């Protein structure tokens, strides 16, 4: 089921999310819905707070050509980050049509729990590294625009407030 994606500003996007303690049917359904919502958007990553669930769950798939590689990360934690940094032009499904360059470590090692309850660890590079860090930020209530200067951030926030007013009127 495709769930509605929250648009910034929204208090649920600013919250530090709670860890998942049990992989219940509800968590499995959430992950499945998040993947469906992400692919439909379309996007390469989505965090649970973006669909209004403030739990530490994210999904991603950064494969552009070739068979999809859907990933579900529960309670992800960074265990290593490279000193090298990369700059990517980032966007966010909660901040539609706005893009800005953000610097982040080029590679990160992340540990998480899979949907089967097993602990997993992987080192991500390239777009995957940017994506996983962007999505993990969401779990701490942080958006990519928080890396920008205050003027740029305010400008984008005002555009989003306007977009939300327009959407509310359209319903
Ligand atoms: Ni995002």
C-alpha cells in the first residue's frame, strides 16, 4: 500500500525516532509499504518518519539500471565513516523539486537489523553512501536542508509552506 509522504515542515520530520524492539507484522507491513511508496514516488530512499511513523526504519534502492535491489534497514548505526568526503546534489521526497549540494563522507560502514532479525553490516560507497546517510539523518529528525545556510534553508521552507497551502486548497 502506498502511504502519503509528509512534506516539510512537519513536526514528525524533526523528531528523533524510536528504535524498533520487535520485528512484528506491523513493522514488516511498514517496510513493504515504504518500498512500494518509494518506488512509486519514484525515489531511491525513504525513512519511516516520512510516512509519519517515528521509528528507526529506512528503505533504499540506488540501482538505476538493472534488477532492483530493495534494502530494508532497521535500527541502522554508522560504525565507520571515511575521512574522504563527496559532494552530491541531494533532494528529498519530503522536499519536492528542491536540490542542493551536500558534503558527506564518501564511504560509510553501517550495521543494522534485517527484516529476518539478523544483524547485517555493509560498507557503502558512491550514491549508496550518500543515500544511507541522508536516510539515517531522517531518523534523527535531520533534513538535507539543515546542512545549508539559513537563508537558503528559509527560502526552501517558505516554498514548501506555499506548496502545502496550495495542496490543501486543491483537496
Ligand atoms: Ni529525504
